[in-house]
């Protein structure tokens, strides 16, 4: 599947680049280029970057060093400077994240060795959840408008105490550009060239303004259209194959509109993501199917301050989705259902003194699922013999933040009850402390994942929610004004994980609770930040030894790892100014060896194999304010060594490795006009 084919390790390219750049970065900054003449990210000192405020871990703005979570912040300049083609390019640079293939060619994410695709990773866009509700999965390949993002906040750890049952292992909060940052129009276009044709192609338009004649009113919007194709051949375990070129493509269509008026807000999203694929549940299908993931989301809220210390925020929401939709009647994966969620919530924040903050809230969801096509063909099923089904969920949560000279304390808990599977109570406690250049965190929390609509529908018996216990510790230190190092350790145990199986012979899907799963490990972070440039290196490691008892994820003979995900991962990014406005941005993601079912035997049964270590090296050249202010031009090469490593299935579900796109030449042009 095209893994590890070069004789010279490609990661040496980026090591050499960063090594050559480091002496230049370390020179005395007295003669450095004035900060006003370099890009935005280079204007920030290391202290500024570390003191960036986020609210994803506690819903209260706190710096990354004091917030009660293991948090990664990806700035807009990080995104643009990397030349990222899509969101997946950005997230794979985060420690612990690694991609895998589910079914029908859908690419999801794992975190710290665990498959997070169905209900274990929560994705938010401006606070609105994007997980589809029938299976709770997330399709990441060429999805969401990368050029409309302001920044991304990632919790590498649970967020269930605040966000509920999809935030079991991680939370990804995408913050889109607002009216203040735009104050005009921004347009961008990206084109990527593979060996025999185009790879990625997208166009994004964003607008925002606060100057429309009504004090306090701002509006923003973004529209993204695109397409991406891959090259290579998909081969199933029985020997069937099809060429991805001309048969496999993704089509993102994304529209977002927001309005703000004093304390009122309205957010609307239309997400029309689609894929074309012929691999079905693993065996090559007789027809190429178009798989649709359509989402309509509307969220309304009002933040009202009552006096100086009390704030109440009521909200209502509507979410309508038709995920995994395949309407070709001859397709083995025929599926057509719709789910609608009506939601309401109330949050109350009380801050009697600056050292004390209390947050309490309540939420209620009503889910209604419907079978849109009554033909029971392909994957189509009824809901326990009925075409409609309904579930209700109610939740309440509370959080106490105490700022104290000894340490900051966070106490929280959430109780959530689903009408079919019952309730779950999850607590959290965190101690954080910043002393000058040093910071430390001790975190203990529980999380849960409630079974989704189709999990319950396709189960063999009564499913119960997963329950997860996580212990984390982090320490970080600023080594002077230009260097920072941090290390964290984690221990994750998932009790009764909900696992998926697919029976090729009967074309049936099954969900059930397994005994236990989990991992433990460490993550390291090193940053070097100068006006002359920057470098960022991370390392992540996990082991499943003694933690995993779920057969679906096990690697026979290698209990220390789980299917599809490498135990070791290194990321490297750099930024080196060349001349006024022109900068060079190398990056690399190095995956250790992975285990998965790579080929089939004479009977078409999957055979376990080992994929060697792989390094994906990217080089990008960016020209900021090229020719005129606001014009940004960039060009680069992704996967320089043409490794195109395969996406492996993180469970034993009968799906063969899916080739990735390989080497791609990319050109990006963007322009912003201020009103």
C-alpha cells in the first residue's frame, strides 16, 4: 500500500532544515527584522503564545497554562503558514491524533491509540456540535472550510463533565473568523496537482462587518465549495479492486451565517458533505456510491448580565441530519434515514469575587429518527420494526473554579440521563498552578459515551454507556524568553466500550459492550520562538499493555499496541522568514510502525501485518502581502517523498487499507479587502 518505500528516511530532510535554521533563530534579536515587517505569528513572543486565552476546557477564558485540561491551540497563522489543504492536515500535527478508515472510505481520527470515530471525539464549530447523531461519527477527509477558521482549541482528554457524552476522549473546538477579525471580505482558492490530475481544489468566501448602521450588530458568513480526489488502487481481502482516480472523490459544501446583537446571537450552518466510493464495508461493491452527510444546524442564544456578578445564558437549537445516505438501489450500502434534534439549555455563571466562579446549567434534547425509504435493501433497517423512533436526554452540570495562591482548583460534575439506556454521573477535579515560568497540572476525571440511535438499533441486547476514567499530569517550563518545554502523562481506562462488528456473509452490523480498553503514555512539547522564526516539535507515545481486553482492537501477539495506530509519533513544524513578507514553512509527521489487517489469504480472510514507520514531509513557501496589502500567495509540496501511507482500519471489521493521496503540489491564493 505504498508505505515506507524510500531508502533515505524523509524525516532527515526536515531535521536538517530545522537544525540549519536553529542557529539563525538563536542570534541576538537586536538586528532582527522589525516585528511590523513580519507575519502575525512572528509578532507574538513565546510568552504571548503561552498566555493565549481559551475557554474550551472550562467555558471561562483562561490561559493555556492554567486551564484545567491538556490543551493545544492552533492559531490562524499556524494554519495558513502550514499551507494546510484541509482540516485533517492540521489535526494530524496535534500530539496523539492519528487517522484511520472506518467503512465506505470514511476517514476518522484516533486519539492516544484509541479509535475516537464514533462518539468519543466531540467536534464543535462555534459551539455547535457537528457529530452526526445516528452513529455519532465524524468524517474528516477534506471536510470543513479551513480558510474560514480563526483558531482551533483541542482538549487532549475528556470533556464530558461540561459537554456531555460525545466528549469522552477529546474535544475539538473550531472558532471561525468573526466580524471584528474580518471587517470586510476574504476570498481564497486552493489547487492541488497529483501525478495524473488534480487532488484538492477549493474556494472559500468569508465576510464580516460591524459597520451596518445598527450599534452592536455584527454579521459574518463563510461559503466553501470544493472537491478532492485520490490516486492508487483499493484492493479488498478477496482480491477485488477499483481505481480511486475517477471513482473516489469528496465534495465539501459548507455555508455558515452568524449574527450578533448585543447579548443576542444566531448561528446557522448548512453542511453538505459527500463522498464517492466503491469499497462499501470492505468488499468492493458492484456500483460506485455517493455517500451524503447533510447537516442543517440552527442555534439561538442570549447572554444577559444581571448585576455585576451574575450572567444567565439561555439557548435553543435545531439540528437536522441525513448522514451516511446512499440512494443507489443496487449498492450494498443503501441507506436513507433522517434524524432531528430539538435542544434547549440554560447556563448560569456567578462570580461573586474574582477568585471564585460558579457555573451551573441544564440541557434537554429530543431526538426523532425516521426511515426515509422503506425498502429494506443494502444496509437499510427499521427501528425495531418501526419507521420512527424517539429518544429524550436531560442533563445538568456544575463547575466550581477557585483561584488560590497555593493552586487553582476546578471541581465539576455532570449527570446525563437518556430515556433508553439510563443515566451516568461523571465528576472531574483539577489542580493547576503557574509560578513564573513554571506551570503544573494534576487532572482526574470521568467521562461517558451514551449509545447512539443506531448503536441501540443494531445491538444484540441491552447496551449500557461506556464509562471512562482518565488521570493526567502536566509540567511545563519556559527556558528563557524563547524556548518552552512541556511534558504530560496520561492513563485512560474505558469500561464496557461499545464495539462494532460487521458480518460480510450476512451483511449485518452489530454493536455490543466489550470488557475493557485503554492506554497510558506520555506527550512532549518543545517550542522555539524568535522574531527570526520558530520551530515546534512534539512526541507522543502510548501503550495498551495490561489495559485492553476488547478483541475488536487487539493486535494478536502485540498487546502493547492497538490496531491501526502507531505507539510512537513525532511532529515537527518550522517557520523561517526569507525576506520581507516571504517565509518558508517545513513540517513533518512521523508515524512509528503500525499493525493492521493489510492483505487477504487464499480464502479472502484478512491477514494481520505490520506497516513500517512512515514520515510525511511537507514544504511550503508563503508570500504575505504579495504585490499589494491583503494578498497572500503560497506554494508547496505535500508528502514530498510520495509515501502515501494507507489508512488502516482500527478494528477488525473486514475493511482493507485505504490508500492516501500521495505527493501533491499545492498553490494557494487569498485576498482580504477591509471595508
